[in-house]
C-alpha cells in the first residue's frame, strides 16, 4: 500500500518515466509472446523459434537497464534524514523501489498480453481484429503457463536488479575504501601510521584512536552511491566538508575509472572474433557463422566497459593546455560524473554501432518478421537513449548543491549553460568518431 501511495503522489516527470518503463515492458513482453506464437505455429522448425526467443534477450536487458535507471532517480524512495524513525529505513525503501518497479513492469506485461490476445482474435469487438496473424499461431490453443512465465521475466528481472543495486550497504569507517590493511595478530589496522612496539597498550592510545574513528565514521551511502562531487569514488557524508574519508582533500584525487583497459581489451577481442569468422566462413550467410554474431555482443560489452574511462579522459583533455574557468568547470564535472553517465553513453554507442553493422543482414527474405525486428530495434534504441537521459537527470540532481554554491558565488547562468554545452560537444567529438569506427569494423566482417 505504501508503494502504491508513493507511486500515486509522485511528480509528473517521475510518473512519465514510470509510464515509459511500462511501455518498454509491454514491447518486450509482446516480443516474447510472439516468439511463443511462432513456436506454436511452426513446431517443425524449433531452431528458428529458439533463435527468435534468443533475440528477445537484447530488448529484455535494455528494459531492465532502463527500469533500474528510473528507480535510481526516483525522489520518493530516496533515503532522507528522519525516515528511519518512522520505519522507512534503507531496506524498506529498497523494497518499495523494487515493488514500484515490479508494478510498472507488470502493467506493461498485462498490456502486452491484451494486445497479443486481441491480435489472435481471442478478444473480439475491438478495432483491427485479426491483424498480423502470421506469427501469432491463430487457431491454436495458447498455453497460459508458458505465456505467464514469459511475461513474468521482465517484472522479476527488473525488480531483482533494483533490489540488488539499491540494497543497503554497511557504512565505511576509518580509512578510505581499499586502504584497510591488517595489523598485529590479523586485526584490521584503522590508521595509516605504523605503531611502535608496546604502543597498543599505552594509556590513552586506544581512546584516541576510538575518538578518531568516531570522527571519521561515514554515514550509510545513499542511492547514488554517495560519491562526492569530485568523483573520487570514496563514500562521503554530511559533515565531511571538502575532504574524503581518508582525510585528504577530495579535489586532489580524481580517481579514474578502472574499466578502460578491460573495455579496450574486450572490444579488441570482439573485433578479432568477427574478423576471424569472416576469414574462416567466407561466402556464407552471417547466420551460418555464429562466431561473426558472437563478436557483436563482445564489442558492445567493450564499449560499455570503456565508457566511464573515456568520459573521464574527455574531461581531462578539456583541462589541458592552459584552460580557462569555463574549460576547468566543464572538465571537472565530466571527471566527477564519468562513472554515472559514461556507462549509459557507452551502451548507446554500442547499440548504434551494432544496429549499423546488422543493417545489411536484413535483406528482406523473411518479411513476416519485419515488424517484430523494427519493434525490437526501436525498443533497444529507445531504452538506451532514455537511460542516458535519465542518467543525465541523476547527474544533475547529484550536483545540485555544487550548482547552487556556484550561483551564490556569483557565477552567471550563461556560464553554467556554456559549460554544459561544452561538455556535450566534447563527448560528441570523442564518442561520435569512435562509434563510426567500431560500426565500420563490425559491419565489414558481417557483410562478407
């Protein structure tokens, strides 16, 4: 009931994002039901039906990714001071977010079932009765357990992803994350200073250490990962000022994301797999060379992994060669938001390059699946672009305090807008040519 009340009383922009999640869930559910209908109508070609069901994995992943991004930016279920006193702790808010996501996805799945039954002529008295019945197994009984199982994939996957991502984590105490070391007798060392022999039992030693530990205890991280505005990746909280948990100035440690080398390696492996498949299976169709199609997911994963690192690199390049205040501001914001907007941006580039590479494969031989292919492409592209825009909204919410501080210091609004335009132009200048190069390299082996 509480989830329903929060859903009903949300801001119109939040309601619009939830409706978009429901629409994406409806499209994915309809594709899954169409794969079931093809299997019922063509029992003699199980391989083709299995391939259709496998192609539904991309819209399913895109829908779950979009639902997770929407749940992260939901202001109604964000941890705030005082909510734990009324029973709305981090675990309860996480459960509410997962329930809200499940409700939105279930609404879309039920809509997909109604449309599917209507097109099968199981529901009459509505317009467009019996349209597009080639792949819906009209006249055959629909196995309801199988249909409900397929429709439950999106709500269960999305709610599970939200629950895992937004689960409450234990607060970090003492040194920064990853800087904890082992002291004497296997105990955790909470100070960066080496202790001399006998210092452990010295009077006042532990009381001082306990006091320092209490001063450096960090509150539980919030939904956005509690990253400070500098983007160091250390968890901070109210009262820490401009220092991270280790006591060092936060502005002095723009820790770059660690996924860039792995992303480049996976991207290179994907392109190599496609090139090897084009040499070993030349002259055959791309569908007869599974290795050629296997390279596309690898290149997509590589771009997604490399996205945060490339965004961080773009922000660093903006600050080179005697930068002014505008370039410094734009570069620092890009470095701070690299982990938040870099991965959705990499996913968008991966989807665009994969769509360009697979466009020649649609030669019109199977005209019955044309509308489904178009629906799947629109679903994946729309969900990835919507996820990127949602991540941009999340980044704007995260730096709202910094923007307000700049305005209090007298920064003109036009300067902030020019900095935002400069960030967008720099990202387009880096990711645009990269997408074109990857798309051309991916399309060349598939076209042979």
